[in-house]
C-alpha cells in the first residue's frame, strides 16, 4: 500500500507524528484483507471481530511531510484464538526501512468472547496476496 504523508500527520518539525504510524498500519491491514477479496466489514458481518491486544512500532528513520511511503503487510503467527499482522514501512523506492511493527489481534464474537480463528478466515490468506510485492514478500 502506498501512503502520502499529509501535513496534518506531521509534528512541528515536519516529521510524521509517531502515533500516525499505527494509523497507517491499520489502513494497510484493511487494504491487505481487502486484497484477498473480503473487507473487514464482511469479516464483522460474519460474526468475527479482531480487537487489537498489542501494538508495537520500531522507528528506524523519519518520514516527512509529502513523502510517498510503501507499506508491506503480512499475516503471521496464527494461534488458536489470535493472530498477528506484521508491517514494514519503506520510503518511496523501498531502499530505506522507516519503521516496522506488528499488531496482535484477539478473535472474538459479537459479545467479546474469544473464539477460535475460523477456517474460512485462515483460508482467505492461504493463497498468495494478489497485490503483494516488494521487500519481505
């Protein structure tokens, strides 16, 4: 996924504000799921919710206002009732890793009760992502 850093996402030094990285990760996660032919809205309509249990970001180099960024997203570490999405954020030509991180998600039903990761959801990611390319993919 590409992301252009807007002025409103930066601090007074013109650097991408640290909390915005998690917003970019979230947009990338939604785009990643959609690339497999299902939207997050569809996932919820089928009774599966994925609240974030843990989020981590390691900042390696600053992104600045108007930079075009490239985000790689991966689904990994499937557990009984949770999963992890990993993220790598690069500069425009993917020559510099700017940040990397992950979000761990619980799998719960509409009442918030943990549920096993449904087979249909795992199967969504069993095929290669049709839009995946670049470093780490």
